[in-house]
């Protein structure tokens, strides 16, 4: 009986049994082997692209280290406990700005940008980086969307009515002294939520996280999902973007019962099956896995896309690996399954 049970499986849609032939078994085994080959090639290419400084450039042809790319690549190579990861961590510690933030790229000005949240996440398991992370957290707590200022609140409530949102609900900008946007707000929520306590100078963390979550809910598109910043402009509903929606849903993984979140997860699940861009598909896999949706077929679609290791965009290369290793990635991001 046990042998027979291995020979068929139940298809969820039709509740019919489908016989798994010997040929089918070998085909599936070959596919799994091919997936491992593809992923090995991706990781090898990622290692080859690491710069002597320890960082990674945004593009294969570039020699200037990008902080977003370095953080994602460090998280990807971290699954191997590799020398590449340690070199990346050293690089991140070297380029931190005096004010606790991180720059967009090596050599940028010292004001800091949104990637500070990614750097805080990438250094989460490095004991020697605790002081640097705390300085980064301090910068994140001080960085607010410009609409939080009373004058800008008045502006958006009276004069500028082209966009529809509540200025009392603000998050984080891409760069200081600008308004809040979805992606930097989502990553800041993920970074701050990883802190084990909110005592002393960290006592404002719960308030900022809750405010950021309120902002994400408020800025959702009417039909679900998220555009880059607002859901409605000039009275017209904007279309959601798969990658932005996925990042927002990662930050809202503990708000699964909220109607906006449920509608957005459903929209992303429906849309993910049509995606062919590895960047968007990889983010969709991570978000859907965070909300306990099935992602096995999506992972298969991702790893069978042509010439993944030849993709010129190094961020995409790192994200492919992170999506396939989604359970470990979600743990690193602080998402509890």
C-alpha cells in the first residue's frame, strides 16, 4: 500500500488522481537537477561580480559599489557562510556615514538615503556591527516624510488636493526632506521591527512602525496593491505595481486579516502567474510565501526563465537566489511564518 501511495498524487483543482509514471518521475528529477544547476550558476556569477572593495555594483559592467545591490547580494551569499559575505559586511561598516545612515553608492554625499534600512537588515547577525546598526536605527527614527510637518499637512489638506492621502499617516522618504514613499517605508518597518526591545532611545520604534503601517494601508490602490507612492492622483486610481506591492506586503505580514492586505495578496497571487520579469516575480514569491500562499510553481517559473545568470542587473541576480531560498530570506527579513 505504501508503494502505491507514492505512485499518484491528488490535484487540488479537480480532486482526481493522476498517475505518476516512471517516465514522469525521471522528468521531475531531471527538472530538479536542472534547477540546482541554474541556481549554482547564479550564485557563482554573483560571487564573480563582487568588487575588490567587498561591495557589488548595480550592473555587471560597472565598478562603483551600490548599497542596495550590496545589501541584497550579502543576504544572498549569507546562505553559504562565505568569505564573500564577510567582505560585504566589512564594506558596509566602512562606508557608513557619520550620522549613522548609509549612502546610495560608494562616494555619495553623507546625508544618507533609504538603503539605511537595508543595511541594518543585512548586518543583523553580525555582533561587531551592533553599534553601527543602532546608529542606523537612530537615523531611521529621525527620518520622516515631509508631509509630517504641520505646514505640509495644511498644504495637502487645503491647496494641493491632486493626491488623495492622509498626511497624518506618514512613513519614510527615498532621501531626507521629501515625502513618504511605499518602498522605503516598507523596508524601514522591516528593519525597525527586528529590534528586540524598544527601551531608552528606541522607545519611539513602536510608534513609527505603527504610523508607517497606517501610511501603507492609506496609500493602497483602490483595487488592491500599491503604486510607488499614492493610490489616487488627480481623481484617477493608479494601477498597482507587482514589485512595490510585494515589498509592502512583506512589511504587512502581521496584518493578514486587514481587508486591504487580503485584497492585495489576492491581486498579487493572480498577477504573479503572468509575470516574466525575474525582478517582479522574485519579489512576488517572497511576499506570497510570507502570506502563506503556494509558491512552488512560481519558483519553477522563475528558475526556468532564460539566461538568469547572464542578467546584467546584479540586484535581480541576488533577488532570484533570495526568492528560491524564500524561507531563509523571510527569516532574515524578520517575517514569521
